[in-house]
C-alpha cells in the first residue's frame, strides 16, 4: 500500500525533501503545502538579484507547475495548513484567497518545514513603506520596486550578519550609499573580532559607513532619519532590517509537539519529532552541535538538505542518522571571502572549553604568480591534544578552499598535527609548495606544551 505523505512548507527544506522522497519512493502520494506563492526559490540568491548580479528573477525561482510535473506530486501554493489533528492523522488547510471553510487531508507521515521568519520589531516612528526585511520573494520584490520607483540615494542596513553584509554590497551596486549599523563591537560575528576587523576595514575601503556598538532606537521624518542609542542620527532614504530570524514553530506548538531549549522543534537523529509519525527539518529544528553536543538552531542551507536525505531514507526503512551540525558558513563581502566552521572563541569559552588559537597571514598562492593575495586563517584547538574545534578564514582567492579543508578536518576529528601532513595540490596558480594550512598546523603544534 502506497504511503500518503504531507509536507508543510516548501523553499529549501520542504521542496528538497519532496524531491528526495520521490527519488526513493516512486509510488508515494505526496502533497506539498506552501503558504506563499512560490514552492521553491533560492533565498540565498535574493541579494544578488537585487544587486544586478543575476539578470532575471526567474534564475532563483522553481515554478510550482514545473516542480509538480517533474516530481509527480501535488503542490498547493498560497495554501496554509492551519491545524494538525494528530489522533486522526489529518491536517486542515485553507486557500488564502478562499472564503470557503477549511478542508482536511489525511496522512501516513507528516513533514514540517515551515522555516523561520525575519524579525521586524515595531520601532517608534518606523515607516513601513521604506523599511524592509529580506526573507521571501515578496520581500525582494518590494525592495526592488521601491528602488526602481523612488531612486533612493542612501540606505541604512541594521545588522552586520549574513544578510546585512550581502545587502550592503548589493545596494551599493545599485548606486546607494550605505550605512551599516550594529549594536555589537564587530561585523561578521561568524568569525572572531581579530579577523572581523579586516572585514570592517574592507567595508570602509568600499565607502560603507560603519556604526558599531550602536543600535537603532527610533525613526523620525517619515522614517528617513534614524536615531541611534548613542544619540547620533543617520539619514537614509530606505532601511533594511537584518537583525535575525526565529523558527516558525506556531503549528508545532499548537499540535503539542515538543519544543527544545532553543525555541525550535526537538527532533531525534532521524528527524522525528516527539510524534514519530511527524518529521521536521530545516530552520525550524534544533540538532546537536557536532563539537559540543549541545542543541543548536542553525538556519543554513546545508543542514536542511542533509536532513531531507535523512528523512527520505528513514521513510524507506533506511536508518541513516543525522550526526549534528558544524554550522559552516561563508559569505562574500565585496572582494573578500569570509567564512567559518565550528565555533568562535566566545562560544567555546561559554561552553567551558580549554583551547588555544593559532592565526596566520599568508598568500593564497605563490607570490610571483598574478592574482596572489592575502589570506588570514585562524584555528581554535584543544590545548592538550590539538583536536581542531574551529576554523575561520578571511581573504581573497583560495579562502573558500581552505575553509572547506578545515570543515573536513573537523568532521574527521583531525588534529593540528594532521594539518601538517595534508597533501594539498600545489602549482603556482593555486597554492604554495607548503600550503598555508600546513604552516598553520606547524605553528599550532608549537603552542602545545
């Protein structure tokens, strides 16, 4: 008898798990519900559409009709799942533009992938017409249309994380001068401050005004003047709020599913919730940290895609466990690559780890070859064994490659001594005969007594 599988939420997690299930089970009846108009899109690509790097909006969209046909499933866009009736194994749903009563649909297995929502607090004096978040396609369209219609000259970006940094670059590509505001002491909190300072310098070199250790308190002048906690003011024709996201757990809470300490849905190693017939994945779940074992809510693409595979496998009786999340992240800031895997020193200290750190400035490849440029690489490692806990990179050419190697090293539980022995391919366009990671391994080992 074929399974009836209902998936709540599309985009990365839901659409990916639907496709994975179809690849492993040709007979299952699959229903995918998406509250918005778009079943699947690349939210990571949205800043680059706004910056003109991507010419067509269609580049980041997967049309619902095409998705439905390619994977032989039922797609319900602009349809909200309103309740989960666990005892009856049913969901209730309603079309957003419909005045009709709710409908019901039974399921054998239910998968929750409602994602997260962007934080957008109501701030005194805020003008919604010129204040934006960037989390969905309608968000992207609203920003694009505002720029096209009003031709703003200046923008304020609140929050110096992934979205904030990417938006600063891409808004400036559209001709806006940007002020980046963050209440913390550094930009790019995925790396430690000593590396983040290089990012701050690069932002300044690219004509971005930085306001750190300062927060937004209120607006005036129809939302065009920002008043900061320090008493300073910033004039901006538009404002982007990029102050974080929260897991969208409303349906799970109302369904009586267990919510973890992070505020996200608790799941086991097979992505099952407290109800074994209900799975969850993506930005809405918490999973163990690969290093500390502490539950984390990580809103990144890689975990969602891996979790989709875990669920699809489990539904076909293959017990492949999810082994946790490192939280490897990377972003482009003008010409710089910024990335990390594992934890910052602040987090490791909070978790009670005793560690040492080694940092290296090097060239990406042989200095005499055109294109060679600077890299800063930092690792945090166990003070006695040399086990690597964290890798951080800031630089130009080759920074992403070193981050990938460090993520692999941490996953493989390698030590700083192992870094010395890594045979990394060498030719003048790509590296040095002794790669910066080899050198960093020697430097780190010398710090262990």
